[in-house]
């Protein structure tokens, strides 16, 4: 009989991709995936450590799993991902019943490690940093039409608040031929959309022998038959080139959406964050992008309550948000993460101040989004149908090239297909449409 594995993923798309690889490896090793932790023989938490709160959530999940381990002594529990990489001792202290810890550099060794734990009962901690991750690993992808494809790992930017360079290591680009092969395989399997992943995709190619930059990589992927849409995330504003903006305009498969995290609107704060641009440069960049690609939708990430952020600094953030009118924003209270530079800054703000600023920012962004979405009513969009709507089973849900979610009536046979949809209604959350043409 098959053994059952339960994988819980926290955090970003890169973690989701790593989980798809772990699921692929386990399936090859005769495991069946389950969505019920209580029936699993193996539980894996693929963890995120971008904010302290996420780490706390993971520890409380480990507390729940302890009860399952007490009921089933053969249950194997592994902690992978960013908390595992950065705080292996702390994980073992919090949850001494964990059987193995596999860091972000070593997740592909999962089947080997599980077998060793099962055979010898020993506890394994593997957080050694490695230069590369092997290619051609099996994957069990969650989505049948849209796939993640990492093009690089790690980050060299060391923004002062950020844990990523510590949990994911230095920036390493995958070879273009490996990326192109993966996308070609996806096309053969019927995938229509790829999302290229990296912490800073605009610096793709650094350190490669036959250097190909990100704009050239996009151009090559654009030639792959069968793939209809190309997305990518994340773009660092300091590294966006004119060449990239022009290619985005010219390459037919590259979608009109750019996630461009700004983080803050005050130059003082941006400098202390070590972002490498000013508010003015960011606004100029937005202007240039919108002039070149008028239909573009822009989304962002913003942190409020960074150490030393005054009310005046925060007003600069609100001002930037009003000026740009983003189509979406992930907004966060600054989280003080031990080991990062900003955690040592002395002018930390009280939690209530951060929360109150976050509330004001969210309110403003909601109003902007409502207004922007309303302006789309009456327009037609190409939509990739992703599946049944989450709210109602007789409706479909899909995304425009600008990454807006649209809900509409239609036959389930359309899932995975591209359809034309006219927008008939809108809210701050989603657009409602009707299939046309
Ligand atoms: N590479 C991406 C971001 C990766 S982390 C970039 O450079 O934009 C995703 C987001 O988490 C960041 O954009 C930031 O907004 C948020 N974040 C990272 N560290 C944080 C911290 N210490 N506190 C609050 N938010 C944080
Ligand atoms: Fe973190 Fe900055 Fe690198 Fe993004 S660019 S991952 S925010 S260090």
C-alpha cells in the first residue's frame, strides 16, 4: 500500500515551487499526497521566514502535529524551507519531536532523508549551503495550465529589513538552456502560462559565463510554441532597464502586469532600507512604463512602520500610493527579524503605531482599487480560465493578462482555455464578466 504524505506550504511562490518538487519526488518514491494531516505517514512543513509572525504560526502548527505524533509513533515529521534553514536549533528546541530538518538548499534530498529516518530512527539536520540545485527534478504541479519556473535563487541586495539573503543565500541564476528546456516541457504537457520566479529577476544572468540578460531570456521564451502567456516576479525598481520595458511592450506573450515593490515613499526611509532608488526615481520609472505600455497593471509591496518612520515619512508613502494608483498592494507592518540590520536600529516603533498606519494605507488602497476596477466595466479582456469560481460552483474564474481575477458564467469545458470576456460589474476584490465573441 502507498504511504501518505501531507505537505503544508507557507510563503512565496518559490516555496510553492519547492513544494511541487518535493511532492514530485515523494510520488516517485511511492507516496500518495493527502490533504488530511491526520491520515499521513509523513508530514512536511515547508516554512517561510519573511516576518516573525509567520514563524510563530509555524510553531503553533508544530504544536498541533505533536498530538498526531503521540497517536501515531510511526509518523515522520520534517521541517523544510526558510525557518529550517535559518533557525534549525530553535525549531528543535520548540519541537524536539521533529524528525528531520532540511534547509532551502537541500530540499531535493527529501526521499533520501526520509528513508534514513525511517530505517535508522536517527534525527537529521541538513542545512548546508550548496552552489546549485540539480536540474530535471520531478514535479507534481498544483495547476495544469499555469506553472512556476524559477530562473534564479537567492538575493544579493541585502535590504536592511529582509531575511531572504540569509535564508536563500547569494544570487545564483539557472542556465538559460535549463530554463528553456523546462518551459518547452511545460508546453508539451499543455501548459499555457509560465511565471518566472526570482527575488530580483531583473538581475538575471549575473555570474553566468555566456551572459544573457533578463530581457533576452524573455525573448527566447516568447518563441516557445504553445506557451501563450509569460509572467514574472519580482522586479526590483533599481534594476529595470529601458530594454526590458521595450521588450515587455514588443513581446506578444509577455503579460501587461508588473509587480514592482516600492516598500516606502520617503527617501529617508528608502535609504535606510537600502533600496537603491528615491521616490522621484520610482515615480519617473512608473511614468516611463505607463507611457510605453499604457494597459499595464502595476502592483507593489509596502512596509509601514520601518524604524524611524515619522508621520511625515508615512504621509510620503500615502502620497506615492495616491500618485501611482496601484492595481494591488501587499501591505505589511515592519517585522523586526533577528539577524537583519534593521533589527539593530534603535528607533523601532510601537506595534500600535504600525497597525494604525497599516489600517490607513489599506483603506486608501481599497478606494483606489475600487475606482480602478470600476473604470474597467464595459471593456473586453482575454481571460485564461483557471477553474470553477471559489464562491459559486456554476461560475468560472480566470485572470486577465493584467492579472485581474474575473468571475463569469460558462461551461466547465472552458477550463484551461483562453476566452474573451466583457466586464459587466466590479468591486475592490474582483471583476464580474460575460463571455463574448
Ligand atoms: N524580492 C522581493 C521581495 C521578497 S520578500 C523584492 O525585493 O521586492 C516579499 C515582501 O515581504 C517584501 O517586498 C516586503 O514588502 C515584505 N517584507 C520583507 N521583509 C519584511 C520585514 N522584515 N517586515 C515586513 N515586511 C517585510
Ligand atoms: Fe529581500 Fe531586498 Fe532581496 Fe527583495 S531585493 S529579497 S526585499 S533583500
